[in-house]
C-alpha cells in the first residue's frame, strides 16, 4: 500500500521495484491524495497492475494510509513510501517473518539510504529510557541488524497483519506499535 501525493517522479522506481519482487502473490494499492502532477494517469498508464485509489481531496498521509488499508482486504498489508525502492526479496522476507512470528504485529525493514546504499537509514525504532525515540542503526551499517530481532516500532517500510491494522489504524492516526520485528 503506497500513499502518494504529487510523487509522479518517484513512481517509476518505487513501482518498478515492486514488479521485480521474488514473492509474487500480492497486489499493489496506491492511494493518491489528490495529486496535481499527473501521478494517477502515470500509474494507470505505466503500471496497470497497480490498483489506484484516488481521493477527492488531500486528506493527508494518515487518512491515505487508512483508506489503503481499508481497501486492501489483505491478510498482510505492507506500507511503503512512494520515494522508496525495495530489494527484490523484500516482500518474501517480510512474509516469511510474519509467518514465523505471528505474535508480532508489525515488521520493520532494514532501510538503506537511497543515494548511498552503504549507509543504513534505520532498522526499526526503539525508545530510550527517557522515553525519547531512537532510530536503530541510523547512519551506520556494520551488519549488526542483519538478523531478525524485536523492535519497538517501524518506519514506512513495514508489514502488519490485517487484524493488527484495524486495531491500530481503523479509525485513528496512530503509526506505531509496541511490538515489531526487523526484516531484511
């Protein structure tokens, strides 16, 4: 599920990388938040396999995510920002982790910097003793986040079960959960 607002310039990379997934049993829903840059027409013309859900007004990120989750009806929902490119094994790894750990509600991806793939953007979120958030691994990658581990929350590249999504996002704007796992 991809929320989009005026992101036509990002769609070739993002949607193209989803076409290359080794895991094939999935649908892509792009919720367009009333873009004015031609995103809807571009996606429909170049990625006919993508289900485009245009909103009649810009309702913001959380409302677009909620609309996409409601529209998906899937057992698992992967949320992905439109300015990302995923590894061909991304969905396979997330589904494998979800099936191995049904007790977890969210699954965080190891995310690398778009322009410098040697630098880690993050591998999930944690909380400091003070209660302040911490992005695990931001700005580094020594391989310390290559294995599955529990994390407090997840960033935009995440996977959740349908039941967890409804509990978390059904009618609210919450975007994190106390249980999550990292994936590759």
